[in-house]
């Protein structure tokens, strides 16, 4: 790539256009691949938390009914049948789910292309820092998505589907409702896991320090408990604790990343 000092605004714009075209092409190829494979992925992966055979439920099945503290994972009859009430929902769900899967897959390539675009304009020290931020942010995003899929969404979904305001009211979960919560919770956890990177960037800018995070640790615990309660509207303490602990560990990790 040309030296950033010799490139005009239009050269930068053309370089950005090429970056966007390459990313769009990669996204399109992945979207087509996922669209073809979606029937298999949807049954085994997306709909996994709707059945008692889900790996998390099997792993925690020994807990049984913990008297209100633990959810009842010993119930082998748990199964949720989704219904579709809109004519085009199944087709649109096929397309949108393929798109989100493709976007998550292409995310590292998108970060790499952005890194290549901004790298010529940075000093050597900045290149190392920004490169580390891109790599660390990508890893944390995937870790957050994994926690969202493996822990947060299954706990939340199982609680809400088994909750009854009255025994005469039967829960019938629509496909749109399920997919909305599925994608939202996983994406939110991916974003939340960027907290250590945010702490590192703010400290690099001189806005916060390690002592600042330590001084307001108690306030952060309260804020994280509220955030965990918002992410998982479950009433049992166990589910709240499962969500809160990763968030608190991220806060402590952010302290380690911050400067003195």
C-alpha cells in the first residue's frame, strides 16, 4: 500500500472501497455456504437449547431441583416446540440466521482488513498497540458469544419457558421470538466481553487508571449485578450468579489491562 503521507483523500477513499468490496465478497460467500448448510445447523445448533438433550442441561442434570436455588435440570421431558405464525418467517429466518453466522465467521477477516487499512497511518508503537487491541478484541468477542450460547441463553430460555403466571396459561413460543432472543443475548455477551479492551483503551488515553477501577470496585459490583439481572430476567440466584461471575472476572481483567 502507498505511503499514507503521499496518498490523497481520493486514494484513501479508493483503498477503503476495495476493503469493503473484499469484505462484502467474503461475507457473501459465507452467507451462501451457511444458507446451504442451515437446515442441519439449525436443528443441531440453533435449536439445541430447546431440548433436554442440550449439553449444558445434561451436564447439570445431577443438580435436580435445588429447592428454588437451582433450576430443575433433572427434568428429561423438557422440550419446546416452536410455532410459526407468519407466512414468510421461516424463509426470512433462514436468510437472517445465515447472515449472522456469516458475519460472525467473517469478523476476524473484517478486523484484519481494517488493520491493513489504518496501519500505514500509525507510528511503530501505535501499530503494536492497535494490533494487540484488534486481536484481543476479536478473541474476547468470540469468547463472549460462546458464553452467551453455552450459558446465558440456555438458562434464560429455560426459565422463561417454564415460568407460569397461571397453570391455565400455556406457553407457545413463536419462531420470531426465539430467534430474536437467541441472537440478541449472544450478540450482547460478545459486546460485553469487550470490557477489558475498553478499559485498556481508556487507560491508554489517560482517562482511567488501575487505582480508579479499584476505588470504584464496590460500585462496579452493584452495576454488574444490575446488568446481569437485565441480561437474564430469571428469578433464581443460580442463574444470576452464572451471568454475574464472568462479568466480574472481566472487570478484574480490565484492571490488569489498565495502566497504573
